[in-house]
C-alpha cells in the first residue's frame, strides 16, 4: 500500500495536452488505489484532495478523492476517464492525506475504509445519492439565472421531494450531468443527502436589520428620525431596534440584525408600522439559517480568571511545550482542568493556529460546548455522531474555509480537514471510548491525534485525573512533560469514600432490593437538603437475564452466545451484541410455569426501584436507551443542572468528566461487576472508573460522599481509590506489565477469526497461529483461544493475541508478516467464507 501513495505533486502547473492520470481513493475496502485518466479539459481542475466522479465496475458511479496525479498509465488495465470534478478546491488537505495513510498502515486497513469513515456521507456522492431543494431556496426571487438544464432539475425537484443522481441523468438524458448538480449546490439552490432520515432542515429565522446607509451615515439617521417624528409608531420601532442592536456602539452589530419575532412579538409595537418601515426601505428583511451549533448560548463571556494553581499549571505547560511536543496535565477531579484548556486554546488562537479539543463522550460535549461557546462564539465547531450528515459536512467545510478555528468533538474529529493545527487537547485521555472497535479503521483517537499533531507541528495536551498507564509511563521516562494539579478548585475538597459490604448487609436484612439501608438513607438526606445524587450501575436494561424459577430456562440470543437482557419499558428481551429482540414471554416457553424471574439488575431497574422506595424523588436515567434521540443528552443534562431532577441514574456515561455543582452523593451500586473482568487492564480500568465516578461528588463547596457497594470490601483496589493514590496504582501496574510483558512494554494485536462453522473457525485459527509462530516467534503468539462470548451474529469466534516490539521499524515489518499470513490463510480452499479481523492496540 505504501508504494501506491507517494504524494508527488506535479512540479509545475499541468500544461494543456499533457496526459495526466489520477490515483483515487474510492470509499470502498479495496486493497489498492485505482488510476483514472484525466480528460485534457480537466487538467487544471483535478487537484490532489478534490473529489472527482468516476465509474467503478459496470454500473456504479461514485465520488472519490484524488490522492495523486502523475503521467504514468497503469500497466495492467486501460484507465477509464474521470467523469467530472466536484470541487474547485481540495476538500481533503495534504496533511490529512498523510494522516489517512498512516491510519491505514498502522491499523492495518485500507485507505478506502479510512476515507469512508472520514467523510460525512453528504460529501460522498454516488448514483444513489439524493438531492433536495435547499430549504431557503426561493424560486420567485429568481436572482439566480439558471441555465435550462439547471432549471429542469429545479422544476423536477419542485414536483418531487427528492431525486437520485440516476434520476437526474435520466431526466436530462445526459451522461455528464454532474456539473449541473455541482453548480446548483454552489448557488445554494439544492443540497445532497444520503438517507431520507438525514433530510436537511436547518432552522431558518426571519430577521430584520437597519438598511446599511443609515448605519454608515449618521446624518442620514438623524434625518430619518426627523422624518419619522410625525409617525410615532414607526419611530417606536426604530428606537426599539436601536436599543436592542446598538449600532452606534458597533456598526457590525447591524449585520446580524434582530429576529423579526422580537419586534412583532412586542404588543406595544404596531405590526403595520413594521411592515411600512420594511416597505420604505428603512428596515430590510432577511432570512438567516441558524446553524444548529449556534443555538442561543447566551451572552459571550470572558474566560474565568485562573486561580493561582491553574495559572501555575498553565505556565508549566507552556514552558514544557518549548522542549516537548506532548504534555500530560494530571489534575485531580474538579481541579479545574477545563479552564486551563480554555486559556491555552485562547493562546493558540491568538497565534493564528487551529485547535482540536477531543472528548470521549457526547454527553460531555453537551456540557462543555455551552461553556466554550460563551468564550469562543461562532469560531467553535462541534462534531459528533448525533449530528446529521449535512451538519457534519457543514463543520468540515467550515474548517476548510477558516470559519471554525476551534473544534470540539468526539473520536471521529481526528478525520477533519485541519491544515494549520497548533494545539490538540485530549481530555480524559485514559478513556477506552477513544478506541473504535468496529468497523475498520479500528483506530485509537488518542494515538491518531498525537500523530496528527506531529504531522502538523502542533502541541498536544493530554488531560486526566486517572491517566492511562501508557501515558504516565511516557511522562516518567521523560518523553512527555508532566504537570500536576493536586487540589480541587476553590474550597472544594476531595469526597469521602465509604464501602458498604452488601454480603453482610444481606445477612442482616439491611438490603432493600439492591439498595443498602446506608445508601438509601444517604440519598434521602440529600433530597431533604435539596442536593443531588448520581447513581452508577454498569449495565443498561432492567436485568441482564431472566430465568425460570421452576426449570431454570434462560432465554438466549438466536445469533449470539449470550443471554437476552430484559428491558421492562417495552417488555422486550434484547441482545446487546446484535440487536436481536423478542417480546418478553408471560410464562416459561420450556415448562409453562409463570415464574419467570429477572436476575441481576441494570439501570432501568435501579430507576424503577428508587421511584418505589423514594416516591418523592425525581429520577432520570442516562444510558444508551434513553439517549437515542438527537437532543436527549442535552435534555437530561439540562434537567439535572437546573434541579428539575434530583437523582441521575446511569451507565459509564455519567462517570465521564461531567460537572454538576449540586451533587453531594455518588452511589456505585455494584462494584464487583467492574473489578472482576478478565483483562490485563482490569485493575487500571476499575481504578479509573471508581475515581472518575467518585469525582462527580462535591465539586463545588458542598462536601461530597461516595458510597461503594461491594461483596468484598477488602480488595486492594479500594484502598487505592480510597486514598486517591494514583502513584500506588501506577507503580503496581507498571511492575506487572513489565513482568508479564504487556503494554506499554510491547504492542498488542488481536486477531479474531470468524466462521459460521465452529470447527472451521477453530481449524483456521490453529493454522494461522502456527503460521504466525513460524513467521514471528513462539513467545509472541498467544492462542488461539475461544473468547468468553464465542459466537456473535452467527459467527463462531477464535482469538489470537500477538505481542510485538515497540520499535516502529520492527513493528511495520511484523505487521507485513501478519498481513501476509492472513492473506495466505484466506486463499486456502478449506476456509471459504472465513473472516479475519485485525485490531491493533486493542482496548
Ligand atoms: P476538572 O475537569 O479538572 O474535573 P473542571 O474544569 O470541571 O474540573 O472544574 C471544576 C469546577 O470548578 C467547575 O464547576 C468549574 O466551573 C470551576 N472552576 C474551575 N476553574 C475556575 C476558575 N478559574 N474560576 C471559577 N470557577 C472555576
Ligand atoms: Zn420453566
Ligand atoms: Zn445477538
């Protein structure tokens, strides 16, 4: 793959009549790039990084990215022509192409898979892409002279809600119809969308503003006042406008104008007078598409003044950045890391660079975006999967055009077209959700962001109260800088942590279902004091499984080797691995007994029981099931922030970085399911989770308490959590990792072999492990072994783990060996239908 993509730009502007070829990245998992011939008339238009339309296969026409331009015809096939060019300027930047190539190499996938994940679908056109009229397109205004072909498309769209590209081709009876589509997009007459559910409907507000000459020329404005004196109603409106939009202070304020409804909604102002002023040309009316990112966040604010500790940390960070590219800010929960980031972002923006602020979780973006909007206003772009494709395309374009200088986003933001990055912030850097599991590219956004920063000469600041062992190791050995904040901001103290032994409490009959008397009492006490409570339970749903009391029957997924979880709200049994679901039966299908019992418990049950136990509490739940809708995160968080809810029950979503000032109690209902996890990171993960969820308590003034329910309170992890002793955890972990040869001392690769037939999967895994052992060494190859969940989506699984040396030269040669072994394996006739998934640095 690497040979295919040497980014040689043509040394001089391409002359007409030179035969040029473009290597393109198709958004498909193809092992190599394809070469297309550029028609002479497009020689100047086809640039590296633009989208072109090509035909692929017999029928499919789709857009792809130009990765390289050269004069070499492909040796083994006749190059087809590029059909059309979609962009005037590259939409994928040179540093981005380099990064994409790194991702493909490092994470062992194809460039097509990377591009496919990177581009919002609204930027990926194919014969199936659809068009619609732009919501703000007003045909009667007719200020766009439309060529006849374009008019035909518009007319057809007025009759139909949407057309596919193929429809347009048929309509115009043309092959080269893309240029008309492109032109209409540029005129903002139409937009593209990929799925019906994505249909773009931006919020359009009607606004008014003062006609520009009154703003620019004070004499004219005075004259206007004189003219309007006999018309008091109109004068009122003018005065009202000027009061709300003080153009005498800043002329630029007029551009944004005022929402018309603000004037028309005022009962003291006359409707008809507004209309007259518009007709006279004193006020002008205009539509503004309010981007979803600019919902009203209230007035702009200056950043908060840093405390002494924060200012010190900032100075240390800037000092370290002089020598090092990467610094870790290790600050306890509530130490005020966010304000330090904001300060550094401001600093970076003043230097003219772009900033990426990565967060692990959408729930957290909801809170931080509000804070950042107030400081950075509309320079701030937000990027995550709850946004529609068109919204994401808007952010993409906004970064290219320079509109967005700061972007806050989750994992996938590392794909965005930054080209002048000066600072990357990776908040909660220890979070496993930075890793993409499926599908390829299976990248870790933390590692990728570090590479992106490196490629663009930017600095990276990682932040965490509970750094990953890998990151801390890099600081200890001097590669990265380390800055610590050991105190909470202001007067706030670290919370007290109390353990409740649920085994004992059960014997003493002190458990009310899953709540110990202690926890329940503490919750009640907070409710009395009008303080808030967060309850954490690791599982969603009502119960992880149900069982028949008579015959012990347990419903299992038809496609996976797991029991079905019970979701009470819709009376469903659901598989959390493949989504399979069925109705909850009323009696046991095996023996007919009516004694189906739910076993274990998830967030839904916690919520349910709490409502029964404490009927006065306003309880809300935040987990995958309650946050499916686009704005549900924001709603839940806003309800809790405003005090409408007193208790928030949730899965790990509630543990990450959230900041609520009134929370004085955090309860962990069942710590044991977190600790007993078979993985070399289990200890580290458990520590991070406990400390992070505890860290939500007592963040401002109010003293915080954490109650951890466990059947085994003597485990050593609780001592470390209790004393907030990260050092002890780190020392213990790093010794173990060294002794047993785990990351950060080696790099891991997990290979999963999948097949419909159990024996075939097993045999293939044995053959592969043997081949890998021959190519690498015996010590480096572990397995194959059958994973705990041995069947998912009707495929039987086998896993092989590989340990590789860290040096990058060895790393890439080993990866080539592994890729070779897998390629060989798939060629064997015995293993038809075999799937092999490679996961580099599995989380
Ligand atoms: P962390 O991310 O380190 O857990 P936060 O950045 O969320 O902590 O800060 C904790 C709390 O302290 C927040 O409510 C924040 O608004 C407040 N805070 C932090 N720094 C300042 C400051 N300089 N001035 C006023 N309030 C601050
Ligand atoms: Zn039964
Ligand atoms: Zn399933």
